[in-house]
């Protein structure tokens, strides 16, 4: 992880890869590419020196890691062997990375991300066995079997995740929760480092009281100060060689002080500055640590929960490491491929009694910056690890304890600063609070339950935040139907009146679920001027006593109802038709379906309001129909047909439409029909319906075009201009398409624009080219005609099963489409298919040029028609044209 592994080396912005390396190599200029950097020459001496630097950085930290994993008192008699086992495990990790990593300079060891989980499992095993009267030998044997088995299993899972490219699973663990855990690692390393300095076990917050003792405070102070120096160096130094130099200088300075003060090692050991002298540890003693006859295999089951948490955290941390290396290199890395390597290293480490590890970001980048991109660096690091393991010298018996402790404290400082201080600028306030909550929860209730608690808090925060995402707004939109001038004026006067419109369009976006349904319903009621009486509150809430609804909420909170009645707001006149565009409402749960839309539909029915919803997504439609908020499809088709004969036939249901323009045209038709009953019998049927009927024979296309031009341009045309339209015949081609047949395809040359003369044209949403439109039956809800369409009917569910319905819009008779791409001379930006048998007028660029040359007045009329169509589309915010 970035700056979270031992020996972290800062990657400050503006710092070139070799700015910190004047010791051996210096980049000639800051503009050299990474490829050129790889080709720079390096000698055998360079390889040895950079390997030594990496070992100097790593080994003290690995010894510290051993003290973290095996911090239970039962392990203390064998700490020398256990520390060498951790180093040997790092040897195995480095071996795999050197052999298989795509990065020739990769450095991998036991990593900090899994430390706490390993420590938790080790402590669980020790406590269970000791409490049951077991021996230390049983504790050691069981721990050194269960932990490596967990490591090997983790490695196998990581390989499978990488092999089958399933690493997205890891992202389900919220990043603030991971941050809280990593901050806790920092605290744990700080605590373990201080414990190593003073030679006492520290496992609880109360153990910090040891520092109140003068002797313990004296022993810990040099470690705390040395760690602070290392932290400052790692973050501020521009020379990457400074940190390893400081790590060598600290123990060297200690020995110099002992020499000039005439203090022997035994005297320093008696004072607690150096660890107790122990017999040399031979390599064979590492093997004899495990006696399979003493293993308590039942401990595997008790550690399983902790192992699952370790799997997620190690995988997440490894992904961060790989991403950080990629960013620093400026080259893309295949995370899944690299994770296979990480998995292999853990698998091999576990089989050889080792522990979890991964890329060490700081050391990998350090080696990359040197330009010494040779796998021999890894080979020499392995050789050094192996030498430490087989050496009879016990480092804990000769190295200053405060220095070994300072390496852990340094890691603790770095992690705490990164995940509690630096991270504040990268997270929202609530995310940061989730991080702090996780950090504190792990301290109080333990690691497993602390992480689970953090996830729960993150989920609650997500739910609370999501309730604020859904938004409702009132928009001014109207259908694309071509109405006669009388009908147009009627709609202007009644349907879309500025202060008292009978047709209201609302756009609802974002998820609507149990947490936001009350807010959404309240906003819709405000927009359409819908109020609720106390009697209605009681009746509606009694309808479903087991469901908490918006209405029942009003009943339980009478003060809210009273406040609602006395609020001084501008009076909103209730409309007759309410159309809600829910094409951007991607989530609806059962609670919201019934408590919001179900109740709203019933309230609207009581006030004579028709409630329509358009652009319904497949899952949303399923939810609405299954909970009887909307009618079944066949019943809905029948209702739409009958309502044209009896406008007062309401049903208390939410009526669904494929597109917004269909819902608006249906509303306009009902409004015209309603007004027609009051003294305008000649307006009983819309002119679009007449054009779609067989009252006009197939040879009267000129009349259709004349009618369409006249009703789109309306009073803008004089009588002379209307007569000019009758001469438009030579300038267009009339073409008939069968149902599902493409009129044109996306990304093709725009050689014409089109006007629908008969039937309808469907414009699908963007989809895969492999999907085809063929021919199931659908009903266009605006003109109630059977339309031939395909691709699993109106709904095309995508790979994630959440894609929107297939149709973006329908163009009925008089609809003009394809003109925008045609005029801009760009490739088609959408597909167009015939819905049922459809006839269109096709105006090509050649015919328009001929018209421009031979009949200029008619050409001007056509240009005005396209301008009017553009304005209507712009007013409706049409996105495909």
C-alpha cells in the first residue's frame, strides 16, 4: 500500500524518479521516458548495493512483524525461531515474485495488511489451548499449521480471483472501512513497537500505563524519537538513500555510545536496551517447531471468520499496491495477472509454513527508480534472507531493542498519519466518520466485529445518502403529435396553460425505496396541489396495517398534518393528467412501490386525476405490476382502449407507457376528447388518428404531407404557401417498410431525412449491434395500434439485468426524424425501425438541391418545417436528434 509498508518512501509530486539517487546514478534530464530509464546501464555493483539497501530496510521490519503476529506470552520463549520463520517466509515471497512477476524489479515480503488477522488467529489459538490446559508446544504447533494453511488457502483464492478476473468482488468492502482497519494496523504497530522497546507485552489500551514507569519511559523514548526521525526522512528527504543510511546509523550510533561510555553488551542487556541472550538457532530447529501430533485441528473452524476478513483486506491492499506501482511507473498493469502472482507467492509461502505477503510498494518503487531493473536484485535479497535464517546469530540478542521497536513505530506513525490525517482531504465527511468509527470499533469490540460494524455503518450511511439522491422536478414538455390548429389552440388554452395546466409533466430520477418514498410522495403531492384529509389518512392507512406508508406516517404524526395545512404556499391548481417520467429511476423496492406510487394512484383517483408513468425500466415495471400498483399488461391495453370511449373510467392504478411522448400524446388525446364532448363534436377524433385510419386511401400521400405541413407550421403559412405544398410530390420518395425493418442504422451516412406518413417509427436506445429487432407484438400506447417490434418486446434487459427499455421514442404520423444528422452532415447517431407496416416520405440532399434551384418558395417552407421540428425537439430536450 502506498506509504503503508515498512521502509515507506514518499512519492512527492514533482520529484523525478532519480532525484533521490545521486549516490550512484543520476538521470540526465527529467523528460526521459520510462522505457529509456529501463535501458540505462547498471553494473553488478549497483545490483549488490541496491539489494543490500532493500535488506537493510526490510529485515528490522520483518522482526517487528514477528513480534506483532506472535505477541501472546506463550510465543516469547521461541521468538528467535519465529522471527527467522517470518524472514524465511519473505524469502519464499521474493522467490515467487522474482520468478513470475511481470516486474523485474518487484519486491515482495510478508506484508502489514494481514498482520492483525494473523495475530488475532494466533491469540485465539493460544488462549483456547492454554485455557483448556494445553502446553506451549501445542500452541506453537497448532499456530504454525493453522496460519500457514490459511495463507495457502488465501493464495489459492487470490489466484482464482485473478485467473477468472473476479477482483471486482473485493470492491464490495467499503474503502473507509479498509482505511479504519489500516489505521488500526498503524496503532497496533505503534503499540507493538513500544512493547518491543520496553520488553513487556502490550495488548490493551490500559497497558500504555507502563510508560508511567520511569524505566519503561526511558527505554521507549529513543524508539519513539528514532521512529519520528525515520518518518520525517521518509516524507521529506529528496534522496532515497537517506532512509537506509539512517537505519544503519541509528544502531551504529547506539554502539558508539556504548563504546565511549565503556558500557558492555551484557550491561546494556541487563538494563533492557538489548534482548536477552539465547542459544543460536539452527535451521533444523525451525523444522522441529511443528509436531503434527500436537496440532488442535478444531482451531481451523474457530479461525474461519477471521480468515474471511483477512482474504478481503489482503486482496484489497494488494490491489492498492499494484495500482500504486502502476501509477508511479506511468504504465498500465494487469491487476488480475499480478494478483495471480500474489496468490502464488502466498500459496507457496503457506505450504512452507509461511505467512501472508504481497508486493511492497515502497521498496518496489525504490528499486524501479534506481533504473536497476534486474531480477538479480531479487536474487541477492533472497540470498540475504537465507543468510539471516541459517546464521547462528540471533538478531534480537545483539540489536538494540529500541531500534527494532522504532521500525514498527515508524510503520505505525506512517499508517496513522496516512489514514487518519492525509486521508481527510480525499473523503467526504461521512466517509471519514465511517473510517473513524471502524477504527474505534476495532479497538472496542475486536477486529472481526469491528470491521462488520464499520460495514454496517457504511451501509447505513449509503442508505441515508441515497435517500437524498432522488430528485423530482417539473418540466415543460409536450408530445410530438401533429394536431390541427383548433386542437393545438385547445391544448395551449387548457392543457398547457401557464397558471392552470391540465397536463403536468414531472421528471423523477434516482432510486426510490423505503428510505426516500415518503419524501418523493410529499414532493409529488406538492407539485400537483394534492392535499390529504384526516379521514383519508385513516382509511388509507387501514388498507395495509402491516405496511409503513407515507399515509400511515401522517396518521402517526398529526402535528405534521396540521403543519401541512397551515403552511402558507402559493395555491397550486390540480391538473387532470399527471405524467411522471421515471426513465432515470433505476431502483424501486416493494415498500416504495406500494407506499408511494400505490397510495398516490388511489389519492389521484379520488380527485379525478389520471396518473401516468413513462420510460419504465424492466425491474421497476415488474415491481409495479407484481404489487398491483399497475394493471397487468393485457388489462392495461384493454383499459387504454376503453378509456377513449369513456374518459371517466378510472381505476386507481398507475398506468404505464413505453415513452414519455406516448404518455403525453395519450393525455392530450383524452383532454381533446373531454373538451369535444362539451360542444365540439367535430373534434372527437384527432387528425393523427384519421391519418392512420383507412379513411384516406394509400394514394393520398400528397394530401397527408399538405396536412402535416399545415398543422406543424399553422398560422405561419399563407393560403398561397399552402397551395405550394401540393407541388412537393417530385421532391420526395415514398417508401413502405415492414414491421421491424430498419429505416437506417447508426453510424451510417445521412443521405436523407424522413416524415412519417402512415404507421409509426421506433427509435431504440443504444444497444449492442448483435441485438436485432424482429417482430413480437407491442401496443403503441399513444395511437393504440399493434406495432411489430422485436428484441424481446419493449424490454431489452442488458448484461446487468438493469438496462432501460429498448424504445427511446416513437414517431407517429407527422413525425420528422433524421434531420439533425442530415443537416450537420455527420454519421447517424441512432437507429430507426418501422413499428408495424410504416410509410415514410424520404427527402434526399439531391432532391432538396433540386427544390432549392427550381422552387425556392417551397424550399423555404421545408426549411421552416425543419426549424419548427428542431424547436420542438429542443423544448422537449430530445437527446437522439
